[in-house]
C-alpha cells in the first residue's frame, strides 16, 4: 500500500461493485438503494453511459430542504450531471487531491475503454493512506530494531 499506488490497485482490494440507477428513477428508490447497500452515493447511468451522480447530500439539500417529495421527484432533477471522474491509472494521492480541490466525497473511476470501473469514496482513500502509513511505520520500526532481512 502506497499513496502513489494506482486506484486500480485499491479497486481490486476494495472490490469494484457498481451501484447505479437510471435518471428516471424516483429519488425515493435512490435513497432506498443507498440505505440497503450502506453507501452515500449512486452513479446515474442511462443506456450504459454515466450521466450523473446522486448523493445523500443532494437529497438533503435539493429535496428535504426544498420541501419536495422523494417519491414524486426524479433522480435527474437533483443529480449532479457530468460528474468529475478519474482513470484507473490515477494515483491514490491524485484522487484524494481531486476530491479535496472539488469538495466532493465520491469519485467514479473510468477504465481505458471509457467504461465505469468502480467508485471510490473519501473513506476508501483515507483508509488506503492510513494503511500505507501503518506499513511505512512498521518497516521503519523493523529497520530501527535491526529486525529485517538483508
């Protein structure tokens, strides 16, 4: 585990299961699926193409606070269209920087063929970086104590 590892490595370890729904789905069905899968965002896919992303934050700000009904509101009405994406060869460090600079919590990953390879959350990246730091500390401790192979 290293911060310069490619996100494809992280996706292989995490799993690249993709949860999505079409833009004509109700917001209620989106929230229901997020709750069922214990996730905070879904990809919005129409005809095999990524057209947006919908998050719990979108629901809170664009449905609840606006006094709308989640059963009568379509995903396309509140989703973030054309979401920021990264490629499989993007480093974990660069992915985290992209999220921070754009103030987003979820990042779709696209493969070289232009297809959705997976989605990363800020938690996925933070966990990876913590694991990377733990490994580095362990290596240093072994080196300092002389408990290493030459």
